[in-house]
């Protein structure tokens, strides 16, 4: 018998590897930058530190700063000091305050003025209110009598812009001032005379006039004021830069003075009896 025919070869299908999954494509992320913090704006212009003791009588253009009384301890007795800030629409805040207290602030006081108008006069220990001052300038003033002082004050201010100083006119020369007709005046002048303006000055008066002038030379040409011990009744007084330079009475002509400040004030006081023939004073200041 013949052998059986060979079986046909069986085809084995190829083995297929499972597909390798691709990693997911990460979605792009958008980083949010931090919100920038705007810088705190600085007041435009000039920041100053003033005090009424050393800057008395000055007008200073500024946009921010402080004003103090300027004394290391208590402020001094018998002072009339003021400084003016030239600034547009300023906010004035009192940081500390200690001025001799009295009813109606009749003895010592601090004052805020605008254009010669008082916005407030304060004494005691309570902080005065914060005020927003419209206009182009304001003045801080300190007045003290002869007894009981306080530790003073500090004021902070911030303005919208620096103020513009007013043009300064050339002071006149050869002015003739009298306490009778010009009491309370503050007069720029290069030279002139100051007198009481009476034949015999009257009783119970307190009259003064201030001359604004640099480095003035003063010479008394006539003097006759009721005499008394310590000039307790009638007297004539000279004040410059907030300091009393002398108080005189009797018939002896006071010595002349050469002043280094920017202004001076002459005051006549009389009580109810025994008047005198008055005084006359010549002055000449630098241009």
C-alpha cells in the first residue's frame, strides 16, 4: 500500500502586540501675573519741618510737613510767634497739644488762620480738630502771657500742591508811623520813624506797630514815659523775632539797637493815671 499523503502546513497568524498608549498631551497653562501694587504717591513739591520759634515771621512754600512750637521743653513766656505755609488746599492735623488752659483761651493759645481770618483758637490739652483749608496758604500762631506755659504742639499738614508766593513789593522808605493812627499795623519799610502820636499819650492804652525789615538799626530820639520801679505802670517795649529786647520807662533815652531779625514791634502800655509826653524812634533797615 502507498503511504498517506503529507498534511498541508498550517499557517500560524502573526502575533500582534497591543498598541502602546501615548501619554496625554498636557494642556497649556497660562500663568496669571500678580497684580502690581501702585506705589504710595508722595506729595508733590517740598516737604518741610518748621517751628514757630526759629521760623517766626516766615512764609514757606511747601506741599507737606510739620510745624512745632520749637522749644526743647515748655514754650517761653510772653511770645507772639507765627509761621505761614504757602500750599494749595491743605489738610491740617494736630498730633500733640499742650497749651496753658483758661476760659476763652485768654492767656495762652495756638491759632490757625487763613487770609487773616481765624479758623480756631485753642488752649488746654485736647487735640484741636483736623481741618481742610481751602485756598493758597495758612498760618499757625502761638501766643503766651507772662506766666504758666505748656509743652507746646505739633501740627502735620499735606497739601494738593505747593503754593505760589505772592510777589514781594519793594518796601517804602521814610515812612512815618504813630501808635495813635497805625496801631495793629504790620508795615514793610526800609526806613522811617515811629512815635506815640500824641502830645501826651492817654491812659489805659495798649498800642503797638510792627515794621517788617531786615537787620534794622534803631535810635530813640525822644523818650518821656511815666517812671516807676520795674516799669510796672507805663512802659514802651521792643520785641524782635519773638524775643523782648527791652522795656523802658522814665525820662532817660534808651540805647540804640541793631537787629538781626526780619521784623520788630514797638508797644506802648499805660495804666489809668500819670501819663507822659511819649517817644520817638528812628529806624533804618537793609534793602
